[in-house]
């Protein structure tokens, strides 16, 4: 079989009145092109699963590695070592608070042990990818509201290759250290009264929070130099005005059983979330190659109470540029909170650009394909 085209019309430069492809090869090629175009056009509609939570969600609005106007040097998920450091630092500080080892603060009876949450980490990393030393607006998940702590440090001196690594331990301790550097009044624990200057501390010390996930980016800012940006998301989020930050009591007492929880095996004084309740399956070792155990960590593992009482680990100084804590939550947010402000202008996504780019040629493509009898 051959393709027949009227020669007189071709010479005249006009479009042939009809073209009929009858070979299987031609039909297969055209169908493949048509299917590819359809995939491009329909892809964006399902590209963001978080549209069901809010169309303005961070995962929908912002593109990965979109460091607008800055040179992104590193933006990747947390290594196993980073996760261990983040969890150990948070839980060590929460344990000290629960055991009454923080000066001026009453012990906690219901402080949860934090577990690593990959969904929170993915959302935190997407925001860190934007190289914006502030807070995103819509980050909640189907499971809970999400709180956030952010910090940034910078220098104009180019660091060594090892200087690109994150220093989460220092930043988490600096957030928590607001309780001593700025102060937090025990009477503001229950009911909770938000102190903006100590908002990072109160989020870390929020007893009902049990999940954490963090992101990190390292970039060169023309105005600030080499910058490290730290983002940690917490769920359920804290800083809810009028709620209970944590239940107070005597050192060593817990309400874990009353809360349907168990006493933590890793951090006595904290309450352990059952894996089925947390939605994750956290175990002692989340890395194939565990990080080297320090003397302080070893002391806590062997005798957490004794180590916390006799040798409280020193807290780092405040970060070079602490990011103000996000505004408090006036009440527990509904599942689908109405936006309090217009959503930020969406960053162009690849799928969106393809969609806009294909809308105009689509009519022409349909017209072209209409010339062929693909199934004849």
C-alpha cells in the first residue's frame, strides 16, 4: 500500500484535499504522538495531591529547587545521620523539660517522644528549596495541623567543603534556649499564651506534638553571602492559644498510661507513640550506618535520668539570624481552613508551562489529525 497525494495540488503549494494513511506503521506513529500530547495536557491536573488540602499548599505552589535570584549550592533531603541528630536533640531537650531539669519551668507529665516523619520532611524541604528565610503559609497535612521553626545563618567567607553540612544540633538548641535567654512564664503553659519571642521554644515543648521532619538548603545570596537555611515542621502543630502546652506535675511522674501511651524506652520521662498511631514505623536505628555516639549520648542511653540531672548538656547560643516564630493559632484549625490572605502567586511549574504552550497548537493538532483516517 502507498500514500497517494494529488501531484497538481502539491506543486501548487495548496493542502491536498485528502490524505489517507493505510499502513499500520503510520497509524502507530500518529497514535503515539496523540497519546504523548494527551499525557502532557492532563498531567498538571493530577500533579499536586495536596490540592485536596488546599490549592495554595506549599507542595502545589512552589517548585523544587527554586532559589529565585540566589545560587543554590545544596538542597537535598536529610541523611540518616541528620535524622538521628534531629531526633536525638529534640527528644533530649524534651526529656530534660519533662524531668524538671529546665530552670524555672515545671516538669511535664505528658511530653511525647518525637518520631521522624517523611511527609513533614518533604514539605519542609520544598520550602527550604525556595531559599526564603521566612515561613510558608499552608503546610498542613490530612493528618494534622503543622507547626514550623526556621533559622538562617550566613557568612561572606567561602566555607570549606565540610562547611556546607547542616548544623541542626546547634539550631535546635538555640530555638529551645529561648526559654532561658528570653524567658517563658509558667503561668502561660495552661492555658497557653503565645510569646512571639519564645515561639520556637514553645513549639519544641508542645507535648502533643509527636512528629518532626526537617529540610535544609545551602545557597549564595548576593546580599548575605553563603547562607544555611534550616526548616523543621512539627505535627500536630503547637502554639495554639488557649490550649494546654503540656500538663505539669512532679519530676519523674507521667500520664502516659492515662493518655493511652507507653513510657518511652529510649527517653524515660517521655511518652512513646505506638507506631500504628503515629502512622510511621520508627525504630531505634533509622540508618544503616549509625552515627558515632558521643559521650553525652552514651550517658543518656545508659542512664537518662542521671545524665540529665548531673550533667545537663550546654545549649548553644542563639542563631546568627533567628527567624521570628510564626503567628499563633487562635484555635485548633479545621481540616480545611479558609485562607486568611491571598495565596502567593504560583511559581510556574513545568507542567503548567507545557499546558499553556500546548493550548494554542492543540487546535491545529486536532485539525491535522482530522485529515487522517487512523482506523480505516
